[in-house]
C-alpha cells in the first residue's frame, strides 16, 4: 500500500511534469512560427495576422525578446479577463456553459474541502483502529485519515452523517442556483441571438408513403392543409452518402496532388514517382502527378454520375424533410405538437442548425432506429461488463506485489524507494488511462449506428455511455479489483461474518489509487492539453508539405472543437470521486480542487484562443450534467450506507436513506421546474422575437434565406452553375402538386400563387432537393 511519502513523491513528480508542460507551452506560444497553432480562433475570425518581425532571418522564426519569457505565466490572468457575456458572444453559449461545469466543481468542493479537513480529518486521525484491530488487512498512512480508522459502533460516526447532510445540502443549493442561471442564460441567448435557419425549421420524419404522390408533394400538401398560415417551404432529404464518400476521396487525392506538385516545384530536376499498391509500399511505379490527375478526373466523372442519379432516382429520396415556417411561432407549434392521429407518422422535432446536422444518418429509415438502438444497448452492456476483466487483470499487475510476482528478477529494482514510489504513484493510473484511449471512438461509432441526426445529440449519447462506463469500470471496477480481489486470501481464511467487515474497511483504502489517477489524468493531462503537441506537429507537417494557398493554411490550422463526448464524462468522474470520498477519505479532496482550478483556467484559455465550436446547441446538454452530479450524490449515499452497516451502526441507515430520498425529490423538482426550458421553446418568447424582428426589419424576405439552408453540403461544394440546377424547388409550380383524386379539389392556397388548388389534369413533375 502507498504511504503518505509515496503519495508526496508522486504528487511532486506530477506537479513537476505539469510545470514542464506549462513551461513548454509558454515558450512555444511565443515563437512566431507557432502563432497559428496557439491562436487559430483569432485567425479564423480574421482578427489576427501573422506576426511580422524585421531583422535577421532567425527573428522570423524565434522570439529573441527575452523579457517576454519572464512573463511566461501571463496567459493565466489573460484567460480570466474576458467577461462571460463577451465570452458568449466570442465562443457561443455551449462553450461558456461548458466552462461553468468546472466552476461548479470549485463552488462545491472548495467549501467541502475546508469543512472536511477541519472536522472529519481530526475525527478520523485521532483513533488507533487500524493499528490495533485489523492487522490482517493491509493499510497505509492515508487510511488512517479515513473513516476506516474509526472504531466500530463509535459515536464519532454521527459526525460523518451530519457532514453527509451538510455536503448534500450545499451541493443541491449550488446545483439549484446553477440550473436557474443556465436556464435563464439559454432563454436570454435564444431571444438575443441573430436570425438562424433552425429557428424557423422543423425536421419531419416518417412521412407516410403515397402511391399517387412523391415525398416532396406529400410533405407540401400536408403542411399546406394543416399549417396554411405559417408554412413557407421545405427541403426533402436524400441519400447522398455514396456521393459524399466520393467527394471526400477526391479531396484526399487532391491533397496528395498538391503535395507532389509542391515537391516538384521545389526540385524540377526529377518528377516525383510513387507505387500504386497498398499505402505506396509496392506495385507499379508511376508518375505521381499524372497518376493523381488521372484519378481525380475519374472520380469527378463518378461524382457527376452519382449526383445525377441522386437527383433523378426516386429511391434516393427519404421519407423525411426539413420544413420551414414564416415565423418562429409557427415552427414552435409544429415542433412541439402531434401532427397526425397516428403518433408514429409525421414525427416532428426541432431541426438542428445546419452546421449541427449529421447528414449520413438522415438516410436511415426511421423504422429501423428502434432496432439499431436495441442492438447497441446490448452491445454496450457486454462492452462494459467484459471490459472490466482486462482492466482488473492489468491493474493487478501494475502493483508492487503484482510486478514482483510476474517478474521476480525485478524485485531488487522495484524495492528501491524512489522506484517503488513512482510505480505506486504512476503505473496504475497510466495503465487505466491507456485502456481508455480508444473508448470514446468506439462509443461514438455506436452512437452513429443508432441513427441520431445531429452532431450534438451524437456527442450527448456518447457522453452518457462514457459516463456509465466510467461509473462501472473505472470507479466500481477499480474499487472491487483493488480491494476485495486483492485480499481474497484474507477472506478465505476468516469466518463468513467477518467478510462484510473487511470489505467495509477495505473500500476506502482504494483512495490511494484514485489520488494517483487524479494526478496523472487530471493534473498532468490538463497541462498536456494546453501544450497541444499533436496539433502542433500536424500543422507544421501540413504547412510544409500541403499548404499552397491561404485557404489551405486555414484548413491546416483548424483546431476543431471541444470534444463534449470526452471532456464532460471525464469531469463527471471527478465529481463522483469527490462526492463519494468527501465523508470517507477527505484527503482526496484537495487533489480534486487543484484539478478543477487548473482545468478551468486552461480550458478558458483554449476556448478563447483555440477551439472553434462547430455547432451551437444553446447549452442543451445541461440537464445531463445536472443529472450526473445527482447520481454522484446518490452513489455517495449508498457507499456510506454500506460502509456504516459494517461498523455496527445500523440505526444510521434510515437517516441516510432519507437523505437519498430527499436528493431524488430535489432532482425531480429541478427536472420539472427547469428542464422544459432545454426541451421546448416557449410560444411567448417566439412571438416576442418574431414581433421585434418584424419591427426592426419588416422588408426582410425570409424565403430565400431558408430555401437553401438545408441543402446537403456535398451539393454546396459544386460549381455555381450546377448548384442552380440542384436548388430548383417545387415552389416553382403554380399549383399544389398532386395526383390524388381525393385532393384534386382541396381548397388550400398554393404556396406561390395564393390561389386555391384546382383539379389537375396531369401530375406536376417532381424536382426534389436534397
């Protein structure tokens, strides 16, 4: 078991590594040739230009102003200067609210840490239980600061129960204020933000098939009949996935062509040669430039052919459409009401903003989504519970005892005090982190298979599963593998009624592992985040071999956006650890406070200067954040109930069960009071926004603004002449297109002429828009 000295050594090493990362960042960000890596957001907004330095050739690449190096930490106060309102305008509400998660961590755990260290640590430490009573169970110095050191049946446990109530009430108070604050921020943001297509648009799915009409005709007629005063236009959804793959492949070939042309321009003596086999490792040798020109020409022909097929083949049109309305009120009414007596048809929901649409999944038939999600639920179950086996096995090897057993010849080296401290302070956390490297990618693939139609919903689903995985494998799995399984021999040698007692004492002993994990993943991981070593290398490689124009340079320095599906579950793990160990092992709390403080400053800097959010959901993820912190509270209550039951304090269980019930009631209250603001758009707000907009800009023509907003991006990349053909809408027809006998005399105005639809002798041809 790790001692306080071992933890001190590990903390020192992690602090040193974090300082090295921060120092390296401070030096690299000052160099002129790295400016686009560490401040790309300002370049993409057109508010920053490359630093020009006169003088020697060296000055163009290296900052020789040594005074600037003395202020290497000035980025920290700079990151904190921007007010929140300005931050929202600069980076969006999603980014500003994401930062508030770290701020909540500080608001919750700073007071809890002071209170726990002032009350619980003295209560725990002034006992000799572990020394006198449980010599057969391995313990450490840290365990003496935990609840394990309090003797069974002691009245001191009432202090822990009172503190559990205090911590829970304080956490709920902070959560209530934050939920109210974020809900108001969301409504204010929706009222004050500029006009966007998604404010007027609804995604309609499961359009019923009609043998007499096309999908486009059916959609138009349905909304002319049922929303005659507010319906404006629509875009049917097409399956352009194959076309998108071809365009992506052509872009990749174009990048290679640019690389070889740039290479040839620098050395005209020899044309570049390549092999046509796998990864260029074997195959026929050909002229690289001519080969890629030929391949691009071939792909362009395939793209034109596939594009023509998508536009003309009725089978490529999906039973879904983006329907736009004349007002926000009209869109809100449609999005938040049932459209048909059959609740499985004409399903409506708010359309994601165009940047947020995940186009590949729009081609998935709606009827298959339930089956897909069932399959992924089963797959996730097996992934979660089978993944615990390799984690437990490898973590068992990542201990002093495990290494000595697996490699006896290393025993002399391992027993060196410094090496022993490094192993106990680093190895278990690093092993666990390595196991989790590919997990976010796997979970995102599973979410995509389920058929979600927006990037934000994909990330939220992936984040939910990542959180559940962390709860089962990282938290519960590490506790079980690190205590009960390691002491299996002890269990087998003692009577059955002693086993619960040993488990109750051993669970808080796993705090040592989580402290090392916080230092490795939290402290050093956050410091490595700001260094951005991977983007730095990729940018310079692209800038050297691929960049020919300013547009190429912008693509090379594009930093991407905050990965909510990775970052938020990671934060929630620290909330979980803090809540569970606040009353059990308070020594862990300062490490969590340091994490939240450092992470808040680092990510504020990154959001201001680096990350360029690819969508805006107006903080739609906040109910998930709130719910997961509540889950952390409930887990802490259950853990304390189980622990005290082994301490001969059964009379405490009703009090803690009452506390859990009150927490659940609080969650239900917040859900009913604030969650509707994140799910529905109030009609009152919609009317106010529409009225203000009409007063300010009464002559704005909304139809051209919305008409092409939801065209598949692959078509927007084509030439202007071709695009004109693509965006032909059915609203060019004078009459409502229909073939159905039952609708030939439907007295509904046409969306163009305003006249009633008369009997049509012939069908109007379809011109669907992807």
